[in-house]
């Protein structure tokens, strides 16, 4: 079980991890739609690029980002002795 | 400190059970296809598909009947990550995500991405910032979490009222959608189906509680996924020889774009904060798919995504689902699975919209009004679509589509067997029932555990608590059924419920996790301010006194809640040491769940707690 002194460091690392996951993701989600219509003039795999980025790319990024978060946060918990027992 | 071994609780035969269930569903569909080839009527097939969907899921719900507190209110805390994620996906997506969102995509094109991106962002937000901490606290409801976090019955009561309003609206919207799909399948009156489906959802919720809806949700997700993917994959094979509808439908937008550009379509540009989603009635296809910002403004799109994301992350139902996993690591994985499966399903339903639009553009537009294809005439008779002209050549704006029935019409347009047409409807029914059931149970436990029993100084004895919970779920089902009868636009009502959660609950929920200084008074003031501003703006918008989209109300209410909570917290005393210890404890995944420890000590000492 986590030491008292480790809790602050664990929470600091957890907060940075959250920010590192959420800020780039939400930036992409909020900024990409501004350019999607213009990008639709090009295509990738036959799909209009703007549609591909908003649909396929962002949905894939969401899954990858969440999976990355699960693994990274587990590693942080393990490093600081905050992990649940198996 | 009691540490729990996760592996001991999870049923090792779950995979086998659900494999048998999936096989049974496939076998039932194959049986109906054989029956259709042997001249079984379309209405009978629809009725049998409806019965199979309700019966198979109902059997699982009935088998989940339980009589222990942990099972009834927290699913036994033994739903493994994959199945919890599967169940969560369908509870989040529901009929709105499965049918209404692609319906909006079919009619309004890429402006529908405010809904798509809002939905997936909400799950990511919940996975990272909300669910792990809610799970560690382990309260049975979202208001229960607030009660523990702030050691305040007042905060708990207020959050329960806001959460109940949100759950009621979303549950009513989903139940109405389920009844609409039931009418498509059986031809029975809408009112009767609302009542029957409410009784089914409420009855199974009364028997199994959270455990029941979790296992039923996984089953409903299997049915819905199968039912959505089969027609999409068949059409993808028909047009491209590839079984990947998610990748093949995009090319249709380019090829159909020439036909769209040849149409004379009105030039529309939405105002900055306008967000008008198409209504449920027959409305024309008068926009080009790849054009954006004709129904949703440049300002409304990012705010709309943020409102929907924060509203979904703060859904009261989510707290229950988070609590049903064995531990914090499992809840993170469960949400990870939910993001993956939701993303896959959203792409698949968008492909349904794309294929349907392709069929309309290539086989209906440019055809004489009295020589429309047979499949279109069939859809006209069922009320899913219509052509405004029968004399001249049909143009794109002449075609009217009904939002919540359009994408379910794809198997008809593709000339598939009646069984597959009914299968698509069954999938939509399963999805809507999953969401309705989840929100009915959440509402019922809020009514019983927070609004009724929450006044008490200490929690009820386990059996009495379960009994009150069953009554609460029954009352919730009746309330939801009564409201569902008056729902005209399910998407709008569901968005209203999400908006209330976004403006009223999310700001204080987020601050309660990230800011341990947040005081009881600050939380109360933040909840009250956010809810009042959001609901007031929604009411003014609905009555036409102000021009504002429903979702934009939380774009004002949410920041108001943040500011008021922060200001009042600064002006009041710091939280006491016990609350600070709870906050520190909930940030660490290891160790006993906070609420389980509170209950254990309370029942051992029989001492009151300030909950």
C-alpha cells in the first residue's frame, strides 16, 4: 500500500497524465472540424479527407488514447505502490 | 485494510454463457430466415423477432434475480472489464446513438459530427477523469458519491434532484424510441408498446437491479452489434466486395457528390451559436453531405461537443456502472472497451447513413415521380420516406425522410430478406431498451436510496434497503412510461437530459475530484447555480423567448457552476480533516472501497454517519 509521502507525488503524476491525455485529444476534437470542409477536397482510401479525419481518425485516436491511458496509469500506480492487489 | 482479490469474484464461465447466447441469437435469426423462405408472413416475422429480442434478454434478466445489497446496487462488483464495457456502450449509445445520430447524418450530413464527437469524447472524459475515482469511492449512486465526498445530506439531496431529472428525460426518450421500433416490428399501437416495454424494463430492473441491467446490457449489446453490422456488411459486399462497411461507405460521398452538386439546393449558413438538429417528422434532404456549418454554427460545434461530452461523463447511470467492476483498474479497462466498441459502432451506423444516402441519390434522384423504385414505394407506405412529387423528375429536396426510421430502411433499399429488415429493427430495439433499462434503474435507486432513504442519519438494513430499491425502480418505470407518452422528439429530450447533467452535475463532479479544497457550501452553490441557469435557459429556449439551442444552455450553466462553486468555496471554511482524508483515499486505486468501508464500520458499530 502506498506510503503517505508518495501520495502527493502519485497524484501529481496522475494529474499530469490526465492532462497529457485529454488536452491534445480535445484540441484535435475541437480544432479539426474547423478545417474538415476544406479538407474534403482531398481523399484518402477513396474517403473524403475531412470526413475521414473526423470519423475514422478521431474515433481511432480516442480508442488508442484511452488504451494508452489505462496502461500508463497502471504503470504510475505500480511505480508509486498504489496499485490494487491481484 | 481489506484488500480484494479480483479474480475470485468473476465468473469464469461468462464467456461460455455469452457465446451460447450469441449462438442462440444467430440460430433464431437463421430459423426465421428459413421460415421466411417457407412463406412465413412479414408481420409474423417482425412479431417473432420482437419476441425473441425481449424474451432472450428477459431470460438473462430473470436469471440475474438477486437478494444481496452488493448484487442489487453494485452488480456484485464482479462485472469483468469487457462485459462491463459492452454493457456500458449500449447504455450510453442507446437508440439515440444507434438510430437518431445516423438519421441526423443522413439528413444534415457532417454537421452530425457534433453528436458523434460529443459521444466519444464523453466516454474518454469519463474514463480518464471521472470513473476511476467514482469507483474507488464506490457509492451506489452519483448523489451517494456527493454525500460521501462532502459528508452532507443537503448536497446529496440537491444532486439527487438534478440527477433524477437527467435520468428521467433520457429514459423517457429511449423508451419512446424503443416503442417506435416496436411499432415498426409488430404494428401494435404505440401507447400499448410504451406500457409493455416499461413493464418489461421496470420488472426486470426490480428483479435484478444493477446486476440485472449489467448482464442484460451485455446481451443487448451483442444483439445490437450483430443487427447493425450484418446489413452494413452485406451492403458493403454488394457495392465493393469488401466486408468493411466502415471503410467502403466513404467513397459513396465522393461519387454521389456529383449528383448533389447538380441539384439546386438552398444555401444555408447557421448562426454562430445555432444548433438545429432535424426533427423526427418527414423532412427534406436539402443539404450536401460534405458541407458543414449549415445547421450547426462555428461556435455551436465546439461548445456542443463539450456540452455533450461533459453531460455524458456526468450521467448518474455511469456511477452505477463504474461501481459494478471488481476494481479501479477494471473500470478503466471497461471504459477503454466502451470507447473502442462505441467508436466501432458509431462508424458502422454512419456507414448505414452513407449507404442509404447513396441508394437515394443513385436510384431515386433523377427518376420520374411515377416510376420510383419498388423499395422506395414500400418505404413510402410504411411512412419512413416520401417523395413530394409524383409528376415531374424527383430532385434531392423532394425526398422526405423520417429521421428515426431512415437508416433502418437500408435493408429494404438493398432488397434484403424480410428477416434482415426486422433484424435491424430488433438491434435498434435492443439498444434503446438497454439505455432505457439502465436509466430506469439509476433513477429508481436515486429515488429510493437518495431522495427517500437519504434523509436518514444511517443507511437502512440491507433487506429493507433492497425492498425500498425495488419499489423505487417500479415507481421510476411508471414515471418514465408516463413521460414517454408525451415525448415527440426523442433526440431533443435525450439531449435535454444530457444538458442538465452537463450544466448541473459535471462542474461540481469534476471539481470534487480535482480540487480537495472544494467545500460543502461551494458544492451546494455550484450545483444549484448550474442547474438553475441551465434549466432556466432551456425553458426560455423551448418557449421561444430566446433563440438558443438546447445544448447551449449548459455552455452558460456549466461555467456559471464552476465560478459560483469556486467563489463560495473561497469565502467559506476549508473541508474538515475526514473529508480531506476521503479525497486523498479516493485518488489512490489500492485499498478498500470507501463506501464499503463506511458501511462495514457503520453496521459493526451501528453508529450514524452524516450521509
